[in-house]
C-alpha cells in the first residue's frame, strides 16, 4: 500500500472499530500525540493504548464523534490530513465542530507516529454548560 492508502485504511478501521486492522496498520511502538488542550489529550504508546485512550474515550466523551477529512497529502513517508472533528456533548447537548490537522509518519509501511493539531476551544465551549464560556 502507498502511504495515502495506509492512512485511508486506518481511518476506515477507526470508523468501523476494526481493532485488528489498527494493530496491523500501526507499529507496536507507535507514538500517538494529541494536542495538550484536547479533552483527555496526552501522548499514548502502542496500538492498544491508542484504541482505549483515544478512540474509545472519544466515543464515551462525545455522541457522534467523527473526523471528516477535507484534504490529504503525502510527502514521502509522511501524510498530512486536514479536516474537522464534530460531535455533541451528552451532558450539555451542545455540538461542536473544530479544525484539525493530523500528521502521520510511516516506517516500513506502518504508522509509527501520529501528531494532532486542533483548535480545541470549540470543544471546551461545547463541554461547558455556561453559554458564555
């Protein structure tokens, strides 16, 4: 697979909760870095930690949490994806939509590092009951 095909398959696996495909696409020592301001954001190591602490955590935190890809480009073994997150906070009933960039590094055809850059302000506004937050 090309780097772009690999990342498309990773997004498919995330959407469909295909954990075995995530394990196959990622290196065992993948480093997954979320923006520090992202709700629950941190750096995770290994596919199992990513699945539980990122994918499953987002599904618990948001109703209908989704990433919509708007643009994808490859530069050798690096893939940059621009898009937006959307979802609704169950506790407040507020929806959010926020711009995000994903940067993937591949090693021997597998994802070895992920970096996320997001405008997290809309997310925190949706999580706050106060309309003026």
